[in-house]
C-alpha cells in the first residue's frame, strides 16, 4: 500500500512552529505502520480554513493519481466544515482514507460537503441578521479611514486620537453580536474566534485579516464599550 499524506495547519505561524503538525503526522505514521504502507510524499497546506485555493492538496491528489497511491489525512472531522475541500476530494477519483474515520467513503464525503455548504450559508445568514440587529439598535459603524482623513486635514493630535477611539468603539460594538454568535457555537479560543471572523467575511477596522492579537484587542474594546 502506497500513501500520499496531506496535512493542514491554519496559519504560517503554526506551519513554522510545527504546532498541530506533530499530532497529524503521528496519527498518519501510526496508520502507515499498522497497514505496512509506505509513505511516498507529504504535503502540508498552510492556510485559512475559509480559503478555497488549496495548491498543496491539488499536488497531493495529482501524485496519488499518477502513482496509484491512497491519499491519507489525519482528521477528516477537522476539515468537515469546508465544502470546497470535501468536494475536491470527492471528485478527484483518488482513493483516500482518514485516520479518524477509516470507514468514510465518497458517499460520506458527499453528504458532509452538503452539510458544510448549508452550515456556511447559515453562518452567513446569522451574521447578516446580527449586523442588521446592531444597526437597528442605532449602532454606527463609523468611518474606518477617519484617522487618515484627519491627518490629511492637519487636525491636532487630540482630535485624531478621539476620532480613532470612537471609530474603534463603533466597530467593536457592531461586531459584538457576531462575537456572541461565534461563542454560542462553541468557538471560544482567540484563534478559533479569529478563524471564524475570517470565515464569515468580517474584516478588522483597518480592513485586514484577524489574528489572535487583533481578537484580543477587539474583546477588550467590546468589554469597555459594554
């Protein structure tokens, strides 16, 4: 039995540190040893859970197809919410096995893909409803570029700091119901909240992506606004 392995971590920091990879590789190596299989190659994807472009997965599937190997992943449940991954796996025509769900097959993955897509749509709907409710309560998002506008206008430092603070408070207040919904669904760690905010299309006040530090700052500001 020949194996091509696919592992995934969510951030570049995790990829550099090996955080999360050790457990995945241990599970795969144990599976290979149990089956007396040879690992031909390992592919590691470092990306966000909400990102659909998976070049390493495509390379892994191509090699598995060319060599007649089986694609093996450590945890299918870790990827079960990503419809793009599941559909790619299902349509590849490559044999696959998940160490945590060895009984999974094309039908299983197809059903999981449908459920994942429905959940993504439900998350989007709940997020829009939460933002609409915040707007109905009179929450104003403010102008995230207000600080830049003040600099261009040559306003004083006091006015600049006050505007930046007001914009940050307004942004935090608008995101408060989204954070509440995320926590209610069981995502409570800073990293998990950051991934969920990214998955739901929420941006930081400056239009960037969410990280542990930015979530920590947001939660602190929400507490102060509250």
